[in-house]
C-alpha cells in the first residue's frame, strides 16, 4: 500500500534527524565509517570502495531512500546528505528557470571600481542567481555596497555568524541579519522543513564557502520568483566545518554555464601584498618559504599571535596546543563554539571569551552552563578559522596536513591581516601544494545532466 505524503515526510524527518545527531547504531561497517568520516571533512558522498553493508540503488532524483546507505553510479551517500543535496539541486534548477525582476538605477556612481567590479554590479543587478567570487582584498564587500546603492528594491544582506554580520553593518547601510534570523531557523525542524518565502527583492549572502548543505537547502527554498540572489565568497577555501561544499560546486557550474558568475582577481589591498602573494603561490601549486616546526611553538601565543594548526591530533595539533596553553594562561580564556544553537543564535565556529563562568560572544553574554559545546581557542584548526581574521597568525603544518591539499594552506594563510608565519615539518608543505582536495558531491553532475547550458557570455 502506498504511504501518504505526510507519513513519508515524517519517516524522512526521523531518518534525517537520526543522522543529524549521530544516532547511527553500533556495528558500523567500513563503508558507513568512511561516509561518516567523509561528512565530517565536508564531503557529501564517497567514491567506490568496499561495500560491506546493505545499500539502495538510486536513479538520481529520489527525494530520499530507506536504507542507511544509497548508491548512485559509483557514489555512496548517507541518507541525510542525499536528501539535502537533491533539495539544493532542485531549488537551483527552479531559480535558474525564472526571469528576473530587475530594479536598478542606471545613474549609480561606479567611480573607483575596476573592470571586474563594474561587471559584477551589472551582472548582480540582472541575473536571478549570481556567484561573486574572489580572494581576500579583491573588493567583494565594496562591490556589494555598489550593488545595493543602485538597487531600488528591498535588500537583505546576511552571513552565517553574528561576528560577520557586525563587520558588514559597519560597511553597509542596509538591513543585515544572520542567515538563521533571516530564515527564522531556530532548530533542526525549521532547517529541514521551513518553507516560508523571504519578502525581499534581493538577498545577498556573504562568506558562502562557510555554509553547509542543510542551510543551503533551506536558503534556496526561501528565495521566491521575485527575488534576486547574490552569493559571495572565496571558492578556493576549505569546505565548511559541516558537510557540503556547495558554493565551490555551484561556482564551477555557473562558470561553465556562462552566466551569473564573476570572479574578482585584482587585489585592492597593498598592505597585504606579501600575505596575498604567498596565498596566490599556494593556489597555483607553487612552494612557499617556511621555518622548521619544533617544540615551543605555543610561545608564539604570548607574543600576540593566533595559532592555527592544519590537524587536530598529534604533537602539533589543536588539542595538544590548547592543553599546553590552558595550563599556563590566566582566567580569561578564548573559546570557539563547536555546536550550533539556533535558539540562542550561536553558530558553530563563532569565537568568544570564557571568564568567571560567563561566555562573551561579541556584545552578547551567556552563562557558561547554557551555551552549546565549545573548545579552547588558543589554537584553532584551519577548518574552524574560516570566516575569521587575525592580525598576526602562526600556521602549524605538521605531518598529516597533506591530506587536505593546498586548500588548507590557502585558507590558513589568508586568515592573517598583517603577518603570517608558517612552520612546517620537513616535506609536508611540498606535498600539500602538489594536489588539490576538492569535496566529493554529485551536485555538478546532477545539475549538468538535466540543465541545458545557458546561452549567454561568460564573465
């Protein structure tokens, strides 16, 4: 007997929420273990390998499946990641099929903008979906400001964390909210099944590389046919701290489609020339200078440097560095949130200070026992540092870092505003820059297989 849509919906929610909180029963197979580990590293699926558990064969367009693992071609998925990836694909296809309602002021002052920035204003004001990419210092926020200036409709600019929103409010004279506030997301149920449309003519999302697949699915669902969407970020960064490198995959698809993609490539920040030149070399697969990584590196913290490590475990990993510094430091301790609380408006990856049982995050105060899980923040993983900027950074690159490819170096280096010091064990930098480590997903394959190339020019 066919199940009702409400029953199916409820079953799907139960399965997704079980995966969401990690309630996968014991006796994990090797394949399940691979999938769970891969999801924690930003992947939506894994490719090939040993099949030692029951899997469900998929055609590609199923909304969900009943077994714990699904197989599409040579790709294997956890049920939650399959559901959310397909929701993202469905919503992108829907938006790309909509004719935009353009509300622009042709008299906008474009003085001080380079050619690519001017093009971004033009494209962002015309297309339904625009991906605006560029490395640090290329003027992404300045370009957003010009787009907002010439747009006559109602605009909301959003970002994942309150810290990022505070930075945007300083630069933009427009409504700025966290993504959670804008979408009304207060819990997992809101994230998975919220359907209300946003009442804006334009939505601009900053630091898109930080957003995981569940939030992408809800965000895209909220964009109506009369709303233009501008997605801004650096597609060369590591994937978010939760599964799904949607932004990078979408950028590559839009670029190939020849529409709605602009990449800013001219650095406008001469004060960061050395840092950005180092990042450029890494991105192009070239080696960089570094000093030996050896005992005593935790002393850099006392000299005013933020420590970043490419790995969590081991002699130079995040956990040991934080343990060493926690033993020697005073009452006020830096922390980083490792869990999102939609109810409290706290995002995974936000930083704060713990002192006398109180947690300060920006200008907000919480009792320590009420906040979600956190770690000490003397040393951060490069993954967790995304979206943050520090004046002076010491980047630790021990053995094991090479599995993350050049993206881990690029992301760590670009967290520094004034100075970057790279410390590495011998041979590791050379291995990192030799390969890229893109996230696994079926997003582009699904989009390309059912979406005709758009007949427009490439930007």
